[in-house]
C-alpha cells in the first residue's frame, strides 16, 4: 500500500497532523515530544495494511462442506419409506429408529435414493415416526425425523352426506357440529383425511385404522364435550360411543380440531393426508356476493374444480357455493340426483338431523333418530 493508502486508512485528521508538524531536525514529527507514542501505532497500521490479503484472494476451503438436502420423502406402499436426496448418500445404519418399536427399520441406498424397509409393515393409518442419518461422499451428514401415518393400500371412499354446522342447545332438538359420510367403497379408514375451512382457519382430521363396509355410515363429531363416553368406534361394536348425536346405527368418531364454520365454509375429503381430494362441499351465506376474498378457500376451490368435484368460476365467486341462511336447527342434506356441486344440496327442515341413520345417498329430511345418553347442555 502506498502513502496515499496509509493516509486514507488513518483518516484526514492524522494526515493533516502529519502535514502541519514540520520544523525541528526530526524528519518524523511523531517520534519525539508528546506525539512520540503515535509512531509505533502508525508503523503497525502500515504493516497490517501492507500484509492484508485482497478480498478476491480469500478462498473457501477446498472440497464439499454442504450436507445433503432432502427433495422428497414418503410411502408408496406399507412396507417401505423412501427419501430422495439431492446427491448420492449412504445411511448411517446404527442411527435409524422407528416408532412403533415393534417395526424394524432397515435402510439401504442406491445413488440419491434411500429406501427404508419396514418389518412388519406399518399398519394403515397408524401414527409412525422414522429418524436416522445419511452421509454423502464427502462425509457431510444430514439428520432427519419424519412423522406420518401408515400407508393405506385400500382406503374407504367416503362421501359427504349430511352436515350440522353449529350447536343447537334446544332441549328438544339438541345437536352439535358433525359431518356424516356414506361409505361408497368399502375399505380401511386409516389415513383418510377430512379438512374443513372458514375464510381464516383450516382444520384437519385423519381417521384411525378401521374397516368400513360399503353403504355403512360414518359420523365425525367436531364439537365434543369431553365426555368419557365420546370414543372412536374402530371395532365391531357400534353402540360403544355415547355423547350428543352418537348413534348405534353409525360409526362414530370424535375430534377436537375445531367446529364446522357456521355460515360459510368448505369441507373436503382426501384418501390420504395431502393427497388428491375425492369429495367436497362449499356452502356460503346467501348474503355474500362477488369474488372470494380468502386465499385459503380459493386454493381449496381450485383443487375441487380441477378434480371435477365442484364447478367454480375463475376466479372463484361466492355465488359458486351452495347459498343458505345459517340456522343451528337446520342441517344440510345431500341427494344423489342433481349435477355435481350446489345442485346436490338442500337445507333440511328444523329437527331433521339424522347422524348415523340416514339412508346412503338419500335426503334425511323427515327422518328421526334416537340419541344415546349424553349431555343435555349446548
């Protein structure tokens, strides 16, 4: 570094001081008198400036120091879990663990794909977790933990049949939020996902493993009271559960994910978590008009439209939904006739709720039910 560089580094005050300190026999004005202490500092600064490397000469350490990244992961069959990385990897075998512990996880890799064999296979809809580590060719390691439900090879196909959107505390017509389904194709409910959303919030429920036969009824209760009798009926005994709206004729499940939107909302069904939707309904307060101003609902509606499950405008309009005036005493019923979408839905008369006992695919209007014992408070 030249003279001008040193002056620039020390600043204008030092440069000015150097120029104005002439006189006397000393050629360096800071080597004597009260400024003598500055000279060692200036000399050290000049040395450091001369020895500092140019930023362009600073190089990163040679070699790969970035750990492998995960591009995709999941099951496509009950007996394996696959993880795709962005580079070739090898599993660190001793690091792998699986829950439930009865299942042994054995990893193997081919290039960037790591395949974990599960023995015995994860049960359909069973809550599982897999942890482990993988190392790339340079020794960089990635640790991972996945939580998922066991892959369902034959999921039951559920069709939304009746909806109670709010709590009715009437002593003669006591009901709480629920969605009733008919089983269109028999199978296992394990991993089947139901989502319901308002303009600002999305709730989700994943069914536990359970064999459901064709034409049977499944009821998901979304506003439980926390009673001990509110239990999931996953076995052959359909009279096991109590609570408001439980029925010995249907199979009852309970969730605390949140209630059904009272006036405007959307419900959809997926065969597997985050899978393609297979059924849905969009109900809207009759007072709402214009473009749907909720990104959440618009995204779900686009999904239903692509799957030919609910026709919508582009962009979606509130008028695309089934219009109604919300009432806690009146349920929403679905019929077999009518085109897919709003044409299949109608508002039932007050007191026509029939969770668990409606004939599959028929309007439940006019039917009555006998509730099992439960709380009588709204």
